[in-house]
């Protein structure tokens, strides 16, 4: 799966080339109908704006390194599957939450994607998420 993922340095290379070819940030923004401030923020790595990434044919995605093999990246679906399996093996959300050191409500919010996965990643064998890019189909 990692073969289709584009590293941020390659994204920036593609973005900077597109900006240069357009004649600058303002021209790039007008050409792609995006806010120039968003282009600057993306170019400066303040944050990735999906509309700017889409303008160069890419979409940002989160991938989670496996702690045992950090070069192996998995998607959020895999992390959620492992989380749900862990909860089932514990027998209840309350017991699983106790093992993670969080409240049952917090775990419920994580399971229902209302909160981020960070509190449970290490216990499940994953590292903090990385941003990668995939081509727009």
C-alpha cells in the first residue's frame, strides 16, 4: 500500500513547480480558484489545505506507522479494526477503557470517530500519524 503514497517532500516539489509555472502564488490561486492565504500556508507547511493539494492532483491522507516496523504504514481503517478487536477481547468498553487509561465515554467517542486515535495508538502498536498524499483518481 505504501507504494501509492507520495511523501510530503515530493508534494512540495510538485506544488512549488506548479506555483512557479503559474507565475507566483497569486496567479496559482487565481488559476485554481483557491484563496492565496491557503496556498501560502500550504507552501510554508503551516498546514495542508486539501483544496491546494487537489489543485496539483493530490489529496492528503493520514497513515499510521506500525511500532514494530515504522516503515510499514497502515490506514485508519486498520487501526479502527484493531481497536474494535481489542475492545471485544476485553469483554466490554469499560474494561478496554481502563486498560487504555481513559474513560468509557472517551473511548466511545474514539470508536465513533468523534475524537482522535492518539490516546490508544501506542497500546495498539501504532505510532503517531503521518501525512502522505495520494493522487486524485
